[in-house]
C-alpha cells in the first residue's frame, strides 16, 4: 500500500523571521535590553511568546541576534570607515556615521548597544559582558587602523593609536547618548567637527 507524503513534515513557521528580527531590533534599540519586555517584543514582532522562543530562543539569544543585525546594518558605518584612506578620514567617517545613525527620523535615536548597556542590571550580566565585548571589538578595530596609519606615515610616529581610538570611540558613544536626549543632528555634527580640529597631523 502506497502512502502519500504531499504535506511537509513539521509545522511551517507562520511568520517572516527576518522581518520579526528587524522589529525586535527596533524595540531593543528604543527601550534597551531590560526596558524591552517580552510583551513589547512579541507585540512588535506580531508573534506569540511560544513562537518567539521556538524561533529565537530566550530573550538574551534574541538580543544577541538583533545586536548582530544592528552591527551589520545600521552600525555598518564603522566597518566602512576603516576603508578611508587616511586616519583623519576614518575618524571623520566614524563620527559622521554615528551622528547620522543615531538621529535618523524613522529610527530610534541613540545607539542600541549604548542604550542597552546603560540599563543592564546585575541579573543581565551576560548581556553586559556581550556589550562590553562588542564595544571592545569596535575599539580594537579603530586602534589597529590607526596603528597602520602610523606605520604608513599618515600619523606621526609619536601618536598613540590606543589613545586616539579611545578618544574617537568614547566621543562617538557620547554622541549616541546625546542623540537619545534629542539633541539635534546639526548640533551633534558641530560637536563632532570640533572634536577633530586638533587632530594629529604629520
């Protein structure tokens, strides 16, 4: 006797996971890790709590996935800035990218990584550690790029790549905090321009 197998094995997922992840990213971006409740997330994603856990795991795993999406999407300006031909061009692109990304009209203001770090309590230690590592990765990339600029003669030999990288990344995070307080894009860009007026030159 022949058995028909026309129907797929298992129940098909009834939602677009990519779209759901995008919506979750916006919730975390606006409210931070702790401020984004499961109800906020599932309502924005248009799915049930059961579906969220089945597709993404727990809230922490969902946050990890949204942070990856944020890094490759809205925060991709950092990786792109590394391709600038000069160290000053890199620094300028980082700060300009931060200003533009954190003040976009159709998106939450501020930075997903910074907002979530500011509101993470002891119970969210793993998320805190994740965000520390995320910020350190960004800092390391900038430091290595500035070291290359010194090696190439684009920056003076006495320049400190670590200090310059810390200066730029710290200023960028400060821009993100100010943006979350609704400081205007023009004012933030003026601050960024002022921060680079004394940039080391050969």
